[in-house]
């Protein structure tokens, strides 16, 4: 799926998840592991297209948070092993 994205979107995601992965690598100091980062950023990344009730919104947010956590933890494999070279 990543390879099907427009190049500009792919570059943006590589940089975003490169930063998040770098933050996660320092979680011993900053307490921001992949799960905590995902909870903070997930509501800003994807959301339901139409208004729903609080229960559905909560379920959706949890699913997106799990996806974001997976992307952070596996960013090197997903976006290329040289993700650290972006910085």
C-alpha cells in the first residue's frame, strides 16, 4: 500500500514516522513509547467521515491508535531501513 501512495504523501509519512520513531527510541528518557505516541497523534491522523456516537468514535480511535503504533514500531521496515538518514 505504501508504494501506491503519491510520492509527496510517502515523503511526508516517512518524515512523520521517522520523527515519531526517533522519539520512541528515547522513551526511556521522555516516557513516550509507541503506544503513548499513538494515543496522542491518532485522533489527528484519521477519523470517521460522518458524526457518530461516542462509543463508535472510541472504537475507531482505538483502531487508529493501534495502526499508528504499528507504523511507529515498524517504520524502518515499512518506509525503508534508512529512515534515520532523513535527519
